[in-house]
């Protein structure tokens, strides 16, 4: 490495940074307008227009990576979530519920210029029940004169209020120190490491694609495991189901089985549920209604699973209803609308007739195997050497940036760090990803590639 112009610490640091396992999750909750989004932007160091959220618009992306004092974690931003549709209390309750299910610690934001409201009190009760560490952020303390307002928040009974101005940055450092103390090193959900622990599947898809029908089908035909398995903790919303001779944990099935039909906001709740299930799972089985056009909502769900770094299986349901013509158009739609997951194994099923149910497990196993693939450094560099020789990066400004060497820093999903002599263009990165997939498989898994450029 040294002769290539990188010093060894550089290389080790980059590998460690890229190879991290799952990160602990911090959720930011609170009433609308207390400054959650502003705070999240400060935590993740994003400076651009913050408060872009319009009522009625749910942002696709809720999770960001952040770093403080050398520790990395995920931040869940609930600030952009729906407020009008459900009413404030329901919206805040949903945030808290999400936080409880997915987070390792919670930052509870209160507007100290307003003081404690009934809604704040209600959130505190929810958080208490959740038994997760909570850091209390007394926001909008823009100057010394606001400190007294912050002190008043001791009355919430959840410990020290940290006076913060998310807008100006005042006090955020001290608060983040407290967050790091509250946050475990690794998430409570350990990924596939528990010996004999069932693998976790999230069965997701937009409303009415057939999730509940599929779950019933597999749970009825195969034996539903009612007994606790030794050594496994079981969430009441998770279900253990034996399929193909193996026990799987279907996470968050309460959201599937529960037929709550809210007049409004049902989609909103569905998307929260989906996000929570994806966070808890290793593999997402994404159900798509093959009888209807692939929609933006389908794509959003796919993106959610990919961005979360989960293994992915695509199941096209209601196959029993397809005629020749629909089948033709479906294939075209898959090519154009779901190109981002062209690598995912696919099954064409019918929850109604049971068609191809037996193909589900092999597809899941394939995706999990891809997700866990590790390429030895020697093989990777032999491959990179040949690739770079045969297809050099285009010359830019009289210089030719070159990939010098690389290593796989982690799995679940596979993460690579490549070291280069200059800036590597996006198109070339995509090319490398494509060739990596051709060479090593990675069926059913997203892969991450980060590039370090020699100074
Ligand atoms: P959210 O709905 O909880 O995500 O709140 P936003 O982050 O959208 O902030 C709501 C409003 O409060 C915006 O106008 C922000 O500029 C403002 N705000 C947020 N943090 C602070 C702060 O620390 N001090 C002051 N004075 N205003 C703030
Ligand atoms: P969920 O909202 O995703 O849980 O969807 P449901 O399981 O409630 O299914 C929605 C509707 O689609 C119901 O009327 C089901 O009977 C129907 N359905 C589900 N799977 C199939 C299938 O494979 N074929 C057909 N023809 N209908 C299905």
C-alpha cells in the first residue's frame, strides 16, 4: 500500500469505516415544529434548505448516517412525516411507536419556548413504556436567556434537559455527547449471528398486494411454530413459521394481519410499518401485484429495502389472474421500473392457488447467500487488475485516474473499498459494480462501493 501513496493508517481507517456492521439507531421524536428536522440536519451536517417539508408529503427517506466523536450511528428523521392527515397526537404517537420498535436510543425534542404540552406528556408515557434510553432536547434555547425555560423541562421526569439551539448549533455538542453515552455500540438487533437463531424476513409491499393472504397461505400449509424456541427472544409481532424444513422469523406480522382501515392516513401507517419491518429484517420479500402496473409506491418500497442494505427477493403475486397481454407488459415494466433491483431473485406466485410457494425459500436462501458473500482480497485484486488493464478509466484533464487496489471491508451487505489515484467517475463506478456482480454473483443483495482517492 505504501508505495501506492497511501499510508497504512489511511488504508486501515478506510477499511474500518466502510466495513462497519449494522449501526445503532437514534430516533428523533417530538411534536411538529419543535425543530426535529433542524436538529437532524445539524447532527448529520447537512446545511442546505432544511424545512422543505410540506404537510401531506411524506419523505421517502427517513434514515441517515451520522458521526460524532468518531462514532457512527443512524439517525431516523421523523420530522418530515405526515402531520395534517392524522392530527398531531396520532402523528406523534406513530413516530414514538416507530422509534420504540426500531431505535436503540431516542432524542425527545421539546420546544422550550412553548414549554410542556399535553402531547409532550403523552409521548413521555409512550417512551417510558418502551424502556429505551431517552435524551431530552430542550430546543430553541438560542441564548442565555432561554436557559431557564430549559430548566423547567425537568418537570417531564425523564432526566436532564439539554439546552440546545438546533438553528444556531448552540449546545448540540454537549447533547450529542449525552446521546453517545445512551447509545449502545451495536444495535440490539444482531444480524444473523445468533447461533441457530431464525433468519428474519420482512414481508412487505403496498396495501392489497396480498401480504396477508401469502402469510396465511404459508402459515396454514406449513406448521406454525407456537412454542418458544430455546434461546430466541420473540417479539409478539413476529411470527415463527416453518418453511422448507427451516424455521424463519417473519417480522412485524402484526402490521400485516391487523386489518385496520383508517379513513385517512392508512398509507402513512403502512409506510411506517414497512420501514420498521425492514429495519428489523435481514431479507425483504417484496410482494408486487403482478395484475396491476408497477407503481411509484412499489418502487419506493424497493428503494427502502435497498437503502437499508437488506437482501431482497421480488415476489410477483396474483399470477393466477394474468393473461398473455398482461404478462407481456409486466415484463416491460419490470425492465424499466425495477432496473435498480435487476439482481434480485424473482418468483411468480399466487397466494390464492399456492402456485410456486415452494420456490420462495430457495429464492430467500439465494439472496441471503449473496448478502453474506465475502471475496478474498487476493481474488478481488486479481480481478481488479485485469479489469483496469482491459478497461481503463477515461482520461480527464490529461490525467488518467486508476484503481490501485481494493478490499472487501464487510458483508451483509457486501461493502468494498477501492483505492484510486484520482477521482473515479460515477459511470466507471457503476461499471465496476456491474463487473463485480458478473464475476462474483451477489444475487439478491445490494453492494456498497466506496472509493478512497490518494491525496
Ligand atoms: P419539526 O417539525 O419538528 O421537524 O421542526 P422544524 O425543524 O421544521 O422546525 C420548525 C421551525 O422551528 C422552523 O421554522 C425552524 O427554523 C425553527 N427552529 C428549529 N430549531 C430552532 C432553534 O433552535 N431556535 C429557533 N429560534 N428556531 C428553531
Ligand atoms: P395485503 O393488504 O397486502 O395484506 O393484501 P391482502 O392479502 O389483504 O389481499 C388483497 C386482495 O387480493 C384480497 O382480496 C385477496 O383475496 C386478493 N389476493 C391476494 N393474493 C391473491 C392471488 O394470488 N390471486 C388473486 N386472484 N387474488 C389475490
